[in-house]
């Protein structure tokens, strides 16, 4: 499955597409919302690539704060722990680059995608 961070249209380039490879994973006592492969980072042979762990946060409105404010250091540590377990379980530890992104959704607003969020 491919996921675009912007709506389809003439201004889409390869940097805006991720290939989702896993979802709703629970490991090491923590959950990973999405795991994706960033094809834009692959080398010529397609061997070196970036594994993107994505935390998705949403709220119907921001009256009680923005969803981005809910990702504290403790949550980041839990996501990192689960990501480490995911990589080790697939023999990818030290074989792929890793990135942690956050997607924030508020009501009907466009999603906010923070690459390299933590």
C-alpha cells in the first residue's frame, strides 16, 4: 500500500510517497501505528533504504491541545523500544536507516506530517 502525504495532483514527487509495510504492531509493550519503507532513499540496487516508524495522533479539535503535544519523551522511548524489537525480529537491525515521523490530524484539517520528528 502506498501513502501520499499530499493529495494527488501534478505536484506530487517521489518524496511524498511511502510504502506501508506494517500497521498496528505491538511489541515490547508498545505500539507502532505504521511502519513504512521510504523508496526515495533506496540506493541504485534497492538494498539500502529507510525504515520509517510513524506515530499517528488525532483529535476532533484542538481545544484541549494539539495532538503533537501528546508525544512526550516517554512516548518517544516506547516507540523506539518497539521499533528496535521490530527491526531485530526482521533481521534489519543495523541494515537499514531509521526515521521516526509523526502524523497529526485535527478535525477536517489537512494532516501535518513531521519527518524526523524525534
